[in-house]
C-alpha cells in the first residue's frame, strides 16, 4: 500500500475580469514558510522556499491564467526528526513542480473558476516520479460578508478521488492596514486509503473531515512589491494531518511565513 503525499499550495489568483476592461498581467510570488503544509499534511518540517510565476490573459468577460509553482527544500535533512519531500539529500533541492491553468468568470456577485493542475516530483528519493499526478478543479466564491468560497478537486490520475474545501474570511481594519482572518475546512471522499483498491495511491487515512485551518495575514506595500506575512493554526482530524515528525502526532500545529508578490500589466483589452 502506498500513500501519495503530493503537494502544492497552488496560487489563489483573482481571475475574474471587470466588465469595463481586462488586462494582460504577468506576476510572480516568492514565499518562505516555516514548513510545507498541504491540505493540513506536513510534508517538510523545516523552512521551504516557494516561488511561482503566472500570466493572466483576458477572454471577453472571463480571464485565463496559467502558471508554474515550485517547492524548494532549503536545508539538508539528515536527522531522525526531519521530514523532507525531496529525500533530504541536499540543500536547496527542488522537491516539487506544479503546472496549472484555469479560466475564471464573474457571475453577478459570484466568481467561478475551473482548471487543472499537475504535480511533478523530479527527485530519486523522497517523492519520486511514481507520485506524479493530475487534478481538475472548480471553485466558487461570493463577494458578500465573510467571502464564502467552495473548492472541489478531483484527481484523475493516480488517486482518482474527490477532495473538497470550504472557507470564509473577514478583513479587520487596523489603521491604514487590514488584518485578514480566515477559517478553512477540508473533506475527502475518495482520496483516502481504500483497502479494496490496494494499487491506488491516496492522500489521507480516512474518509471525512481532514483538517480545520485558522489563518491570519496582513498585506504590506513596499514600492511595487506586496509583502504579506501569514500564520496558520491547523487542527488535524485525519491521522495524516496530525503527523508532525517521524513517530509523532499532534492535534494542533502552527506554521507560517511571508510572501512577496509583484505583478505588471502588459496590455489592456477594451470592453467588447
């Protein structure tokens, strides 16, 4: 039986274009986090670097966005308490590359998104090419109080299962800045271990709620850059989301870091 511990905090981009105009936009992010946590599961329990690059192109009232994201294990992992996605063989090792593409369209106060992402693991240790897989997904968010959002992901390759997320968030003014607090819950209905299909990979131990993630973040400006520190507290519900290091589990864990973002408008398209 093999467990698929694939990852990628795929960049959450606002893909809905405004009715008045749409813009071709190039952007990148560079994030440093205390650990790599994906869907509540700890994949690397030491600092990681996670850059990504994306391009958004208008398509009528909709927009199409494509990009790539990388997880880099910053240090070498050689202690019995270490978890390393790349196997811990060297420092600054590219452990994972995710490509992704999506189309977003506004519908009244709602924003609807459909897309796909592929997970690729280039190393011969840790997560290898045997774990490469592809998911398709759909998202819906509402521009109303608490900004509710629902996302559905379905693995069409190695896992062949459904994963759902629901979240809310709220901005709290703090002088000229805004503190954004949020709550997210995950649920699996097919990405868990299935004894009747021992040859299929899986992400979680059991069906049901996987984790609850409480977060806080604040965006800061530095010239053309946006700097966003963020912190997360994860309440693990699944055995895999409780895992923090070899041989140790915890019902609650904390992780966080900072993301630097930049974007540039390359061109504009008038309303059709």
